[in-house]
């Protein structure tokens, strides 16, 4: 009888062990690699819509540099903002006639955004980034809150997973 009980316990362990491993892997992936994030507001229209659910990649920037035009999640005060990287450390940025100039060189923006207006000569320090929403007329971004430090950038996001009608890469 004891042998039967031992075999029964072994079978339970063999049966449930894969589920325990799956749960642990999901927890580790969510904690350290990717997690869902919801777009809150209209500051990234037309690229992203209020309520879109995206995957936040929290690990890539440990192995690669932040690039111009990446869509990033920024921790600012008590909230998370989803914005686009426009300026990189050490650069001088200006918008003139709705055109982006970096260090006096015109840079074409290959994504759709609302009219930016103009501002001139913002110089970024070491470890500073200039971020903006694509809905330039309705975005709390570096024009208002100033440059963002690298440690405020939580990760990048480009994959919309919900709603399914908007599923796909938004870069």
C-alpha cells in the first residue's frame, strides 16, 4: 500500500511540475524582460491610440543604445509616459517650419505626426534625451518637462497586442 501512495505522489509531481515551471518562467519574463503597458491618452496619435495595449521591452537597452525615433516608456514623477525619442545626448535640437534639425542638419522624420511648430536650440547634456509625442499639439513631453535622463527610460515599445485590429509593430 505504501508503494502505491509513493507512486501516486510521484505522478502528481510529474503531472504538475511542468505547470509550476511555466508559471515561474512567465513571472520571470514579466518581471525582467517584457510586460504589458496600456497607452493612456492621445499624445501618441495617430501612431498609438488611447487604450492600446503594447508589450514593453525592458531588457533591450541593456545590450543596445537608445536610437532616435524609438518609442519609449518614460517614468516621470508618478506616471509612465509613452513618447518618441527625438534627440540624443550632446545634440542641439530645433524645429523650424515643422522640420527637425539636429546639430544644424535637417533630419527627415519617417513617421506621421501632428504639426510641431517651432522652437530653437535646445542642447542636451550627457545622458539626456529629448522625447515628444506624435500628437504634438496635445503632448506633455520634453518641450514642457525638459530633457529625460537615461535612467528614466524604462524600455522601448513598438508591438501593439490589443485591440487585435491594431495588432502589429508601430515603429
